[in-house]
C-alpha cells in the first residue's frame, strides 16, 4: 500500500508516471492532495495507464488511511 502525497508538487515526470503505472508489488495507491492543482495532477495520473491495484484520490489524510487499511490482506 502506498500513500502518495502530491501537495506542493508542480509536475510529474514521465519516469514517475511510468513507475506508478507499472507498479506490480503495490496493493493500493491512495493519492493525497489539498489544492485544485493537486486535483489536476492526480487526475492526470489517474488518466494514464493505472497500476493493476486499486487507486483513489483523497483530500483528507484520515479518509486515505481508512481506505488503505481496507486493502490490508487478512492474516
């Protein structure tokens, strides 16, 4: 599981998008942002080929963490 905080990010490189979209060992990506620019960047990431795991955008840390915890494998 990955919490990807994009607040303050001005752009995302092609290489970073490639790593994100080709992630094989990640169970879930929660993308966390707080500004309209963050939302645009997140939607840009979500518009690229998504990784094979669930991916969601959040504006609140607690919501992102709660969602990620739902993807913890049962022991």
